[in-house]
C-alpha cells in the first residue's frame, strides 16, 4: 500500500466521521456527544480522560490513585481507564478543554475504526472497493449507535489496525512492522478491559495458531529476525497488559463486590433476538426492529446491518481468494455472535459460561453484548470479500458500472448505520465548590447523576472527592451513604468525620447548593 492510498483512506475516514455524526463538530467544546437519556457515562469518561493527563503530568507513579472515591485506592481502576488516551489529555486544563477533548476523541474513534478495518481488509487481499466497505461496515455498524455513551467501546479501531500491522509485518517479513502491531495492540488494551480482555484472548489464540502452523510447516517459517520480533512484541504486549491489569486485580481483591455474579450476567446478557434488534437511534432499522429490542436496550441491540449480512453470505459462498480465510471468518462470526449473547443463549452453557467459570478476567466483565464489536469486524471483512465479488460482476458491464456498484454498496451500509448522535450540555460547576474545603462529599450521594457530576466538577482542581460513579458501588462508600439518611444529625456528622470528609455540599430542591462544614456541623 502506498502512502497516497493511506492518506486518502484517512481523508475519507475523517469526512465520513464528520458527515455521519453531523452536526456534532459544530458543538465541539460546548456539548458532549451522547444520548441525553443517560448522561452519567459521558461525564465519567470526560473526567477519566482529564484525570489521565493530570496524573501523567503530576504523579504518573500513582496514575490509578484518582481523586474520586476518596480515600479508596486505585479508584481509576473501578472503571475502564482510557489510559491510552492519557497523552492526548496533557494539553488543556479545566472543564472546557475536557469537553473539547472528549468531542475530538469521539470523532477520532470513528476515523480509526474506518481506517483500521480498511487497512486490515487490504492486507488480507481485498480490493479497494471491498476495503472501503469493510471500513464503513465496521465503523458504522448499526449496533454502535447504542454505544454512543461509551467511548471505551467506540474506541475499537486499534483492534483492526494492530491486526493489519501484524498481517503486513508477517507477509513482508518486516520485523519493525510486527513490533508496531503488538504495540498498537497494547495501546488498544490500555483503553479498557471491556474490549481489551477479549482482544487479548483473541491475540493469544491467533498467536498459538500461527505457532502451530509454523511448527507443522517448517518451509513457511519466517527468518529468525521476524520470529524474534514476533516474540519480543508479544512479550512486550503481555508484560504491558499485565502491568495494566495489576490495579484491577488489586481492586477485585480489596472489593469483592466488583466481581460480576451470574445474576448480573443474566441481566445484562442479550437474547438471540438482539441479533436482529437495531438501536432506537438507527434511522432505517430503529423503528422496524422495535419489537425485538429488550429493556434496557442500550447493551442489547446487536444488529450489524442487512447489507453486511447479505454481502457476507456472498463472500463466504462465492468470494474469491483463500477458502481458509473465508471459512475462518465465517466461523469467527458464528462463535463471536454466540459469545456476545453471554448467558442469554442457553444460559451460556458450552459458550460464555466456560469463559466466565474458567478463564481469568472474565468475571470482571458484565456486558457480553460488547463482543459484538469483534463479530462486526469479522463480518465486515467477509462482506468486503463479497463486495469485491459483486463489483467484479458489475465490471462486465464496464468501469462505470463497477464504480457505481462499489459506491452503491458502501452507501447502503452507511445509510443503515446512520442515526441520531445525541448531545449533552455539561453541568456548570456550583460556585459553592470553589470555597469548600476538601475532601468533599456532594449530596444526595446516592444519585448516580450527582456522583458523575461531582467527578466532572472536579476537573481542573482535582480536589479529593468522596463521590464517584463506576461499574460497581464500593461497599465502604455504600455504607457511608447509608449513614447519611438524616444528615446533618450527629450520627451522620460522626460518620463523615470518621471517613475524613471536611465539607458536604448539598443540592437543594430548587437546584441551589449549600455547604456544610463537617468540623462544626454548620
């Protein structure tokens, strides 16, 4: 692939991101992208990004000891850390720049997903037309609209990009490209374990399969420098992933409530009908598939698009090129689709339950539906092979017919993936916080939105705040909140003093805030 092709593929990725999310770019800095029915997650992730830059600059050795959920340790590891984005958060402080950064990275996730899938398809031997469709199908699969509040799930382009680099490196015997592929894989894992853990297992399976292939076919074995680069890159990625996992392992040890029980998995697992359910935000399929959607629907709408499914079938049956590749992709689609249903498919027996019971790390994940990201990538690659076949058939009627067919197929994919990207107005920081003596607690402390707003309001100053919003509720914080039912009575004041809180900021019914000094109780 030439630099020119890489440049225009990136340009197309940028233009598509702007167009498919329009008018998001006009609101950069003033509003957060996301579904306004649940504002807690975008506020959490905006704070997460800001904390990453702050920690890198001021105390990188305690990166995971964040200012929220004070005084609990490793509180950044209560959720996905987005650590790979931390360097982008060094420049620009305060809430305004945090909102700008979140919006730009939101757009970047779509660009990287398109470019990564395009490059992977090209390295697998797919033509330009099919590769463009692969990028569009992966970046704008309908189910991604339901994940618009989860930046750590949208940020999946590194999966495709790392695989593209690894394939290219082995095809060209380029040691440096192989190492780059493993480093990109580590970067992808560093964004969060919701996708990082399944990706790490996928890399392990692919690495094992490649090693077995080389063992059985010595003639295909690459030179020593390539083997050395593969081993060095894999070891570096494994060591880096282990270091990133240590805070999470420590959190599970100190907070057993962080483990996902089977009841939680059953609640968040989609049923098979989720595979034909599109998110309500999808323009084409949202209303059509409303009867198939479950509640809560945000994590249970996994429809990849009709055009992609049809082209995937064409690619499997009539596609050109390696039969082994097509069969492998089809098998991957089926296996990953079943895994994405979690406990919703026969209780996960002989599928997700095996991972949950026996594979390290899987008890920390609560949302199996996010595996649809990997299903979507495999299906997009298979559809790209089918698109190439369709374009080749149209070529018999002339070049213009082939170009028209290629454009029409990609357009259909994009139309099916087009939908509403919401926007959220960032909450203004209460003036009473500026004069409050930390550590702080904002009340009502049992409201998820209040806790997420408390995190967002701490951006810039990053004063210690006892509030926090994450994937689980730490028992120490839950116990504290339970003692504040009659605040500011003596019992609650004693509990706050014992916890170390200096000031409580209370939101009144009219929306105003009052400060209470815990030392004096007034």
